[in-house]
């Protein structure tokens, strides 16, 4: 597998690795569990997820999961993933999901990661990036807006959860 590494000089994105498991488990908090993970992580579950992500990279599957890394030591600050196919997505739409560990929030890192991931999605043929946010998560909506996403439609998942969509056209220069 060719290692994909994206950076803006402050934030670096690279594929999740098994040596990220401990940092993820240490960084996970109730907000990540609620808005992103769907339940508290276990070592076995996170390792299985990272292996799945690695398989997706190797097979050019629809999932591209990145670690959000900061500093010379590339400390893991969170994750951002792209899904090039999924429920409710039209052809060419790419879902973007992200989360930061508590000690890294409030520094603009999620916005930087979304911008870098959007550039990658565009380079892989994505036409529009979609961020789906539950209405009770204003911090995530703020990241979408700072990254240049515009409000779109509202949808409901199979379990009835409402999502506000934020959309960004990737066919124009993504910065």
C-alpha cells in the first residue's frame, strides 16, 4: 500500500495504524462515544476497526480512515474518515466524519483535518463532500461551516435519528 500522508504544516493526516489503538482508547470521551463511535471502545474492537481500515486502504474500498496527527512526533489527536459510498449518498458524494480527543479540541484542528480530507476526496473523484450532524452537536456544525460547507437537507437514519447535512462542492478548488 502506498502510504497517503497529507499535511498543511500544522495538521497531518495518515492512515490509522495498530500503534494508534492505545492513544485512541486513552483519548476517547463521552462526546466521541455519543456523536461518533456509538459506544465505548474496547481494545479488541478498536484493533478490529483499525485492521478493517487497513484492509480498506489496501483494497481501495469505500472507507478511508485517517489519524489526525499534530506536532513533530505526530501525536494522534483524533480521526477523520471518508466514505465514498453509504446510505443516502448520491454517486460522487463522500461522507466526512471526524472527532478530536478532548485535549486537542478548540484549536481549529478538526477544520484543518476536514479541509485536508476534502482535498483528498476530490483527488479521488469525489464531487461533493457531506457532513451529517445531529442537531444537538453544534460544535460539529461549526466545523462544517468553518470548512466552507453549506447547510443542505435534513435526513433521518433507519433508527429515526435526525441529521442536518452540510455540503461542499469538491469540483471547485478545495482549500
